[in-house]
C-alpha cells in the first residue's frame, strides 16, 4: 500500500541570535515529520515580525518587500517538491533544500572550480604562472566579498554581467603598495586567467553555457621598452659599492646578451653549457614558460659573466651558474640600480630580453627569424613587435637628422645674406 507523504513550509526569525534588533530569517521545510532549516540570508526587524503569522506585520514598504520575498521562496520550495513528486522520485526535506540551494551534483561553485583548477595546474605550469593565477584568484575573492557581499557563488549564476562587473571592479581597484591603479592590459590579463578557469568548467560540463562567449579582450598597444647602447654601457661600467646590486646587475646584463629570462637563468647549471658546431660555448636549455627548446651561442660578454661567478660561494651552494635571488627582491634591486645609473625607464628584468632583441641583435643586422629562435618564440609575429620598434627608432633618428640638416642649411643661408 502506498503511503502519502506530508509536506509543509513555514518561516521563522531567529530572535535569540538577533543583533541590533534584527533577526535572520529561515525557511523550515518538513517532509514526513523530518525537517531542515534554510537560511534565507535576509534579516527582519524584531518589531516588524509577527511570530504567529510567520510574516512581517503591517503594510509598510519594508513589510511588503519581506512578504513578497517570502512568497517567492515559498513558491520555489513548493516547485522543488512538485518536480520530485512528478518524477516519482524519493522526496525528503534534505533533498528539497539541496535542490533549492543548487547543491545538486551538477551545481558546482566558483570556489570549487578555483580549487580544482589550482590542483590541475600544480604540476603542469611554471611557478611564475601559478603565482599569477593565485593573484587573479585573490582579486576574484575580493570582488565577491566587496561587490557581491558573499564568499562564493554557484557557477550557474555566472553570466556576461558578472564578467563586465568584475572588469569594472579591477579597473577601479588600487592594489595596496602600488604607485597607481592597475593598467588596462593588466586587467585584461586577470580576466583572461579567469576565463581559462571558466572554460575548464564548461568543458567539464559544470556549466551549461559560457558566460565569456560575448566578451572580447582589448589590449592597448604599448612600446616594448629597452635599453639603448649608451644606457647598457653605463649600466655595465657603473661601480656598485653594494655587492647585492652588482650581482643583480650582472644577471640582468647576462640576459641582455643572451635573451634568456630570469626564470630560466636561475636554473642554469654547467650541464646547460655545450660546445656548439662553431666550437664556441652555447647555452642549451628549455624555456620553463613554454617548454620550447632554446640554443643560444654565448657572446664574449655573457661568457665573461659566467666565468666571474664560477666557484663563487653562492653558486657553489646552489649549483647554478649565477646566484639565485627571489623575484620580489630582484625587481626591488633593479629600481635601485636604475636610480644609481640615471636610467629613467621603469627597469624590469623583462626589459633585458627586449634589449637583447633590439639593441644587441636586430640593430646589428641579425635576421628576425634568427632572433625569434634565440628568444624561443613559437610565433614569428611575437618577434616582429621588436622589428617595428626598431623601424620607429630608425624613423625618429632620421627625423633628427632631417632637422639637423635643415638647421645647417638655414645657417648657411643667413651667412650668405650677411655678406
């Protein structure tokens, strides 16, 4: 014989835990005398709550809003009950609560996605890339807390508006300790990282639709800064009384003459130095960032720097060609170095690769295809950015020459008139 299930919904205010005369509202769902409570994340003034009628009393705007919300919740809970009943499935108070809150098997949250993604990339990406994802995750959490007033949301709640609002939040956010707000391109990078996480959720079928389908990144074109020949020469010849600055300068200069990134330099050991087909020493390694193999013939200046740190106390301990310095301290020291050498540019370690591409190679007639190989670029288009920089520099230099020649001609004409 089939038994009939009993089902009821009522609302109550937790007056015992009230603060500032306001109590949290709960929905109580009972099925076959077994009940669960659901926090509605809403508060009601104790003076406004009618404990007998389980409603807000009166006809004030606030009372009407609360009662309309309770009607909406009642309707949604009853719908979950009806759907289970229609499908002939087991009906329990706990299951109705899970369905209402979106806690079913296919209702993952954003925090669950972040955790899964972090575990997935732990052994596949470089430490620097993992660190960048960590920074993006922190901004996502700040956005949830400061703008959405929550710590987590369900993936099914993600939409195009969420993406746009997150973008707006980043544009207005001023990172602590930074001299200025985030640049537009930095904002785009953070959103692209979030997009990779969301795309993963979509492929895992945790999401029915991609909220990024209408979003397109827009990057501002910026010149790749590099050191000129004079600036590099000043940097190389400057005498630093502090040894730590000298070490950082030497590693930076080594990158200027090899194009090897800092992440790859600090992993170099004697096993990466090989005799090339020309009989000279080459660095043969693989880029951590892209896993692309690189083979770089060592110019004399680069070889001198390797020799300088051979048997150095720090390299003996680390077993590397150069002393290992943390990335955070590295950029801090580079600012000191720039100030000491009178370099007004924002000196970052990546500028060394730019200097290698422009001042050292392309400006001296090395073909762009060769430069691309030396830098470990997978696309020639990436290297062509440097070629355009060189063309612009040539154009500027020629314009200076034109102006100089015009001034010379004007000077000659004025002398003729005087005579």
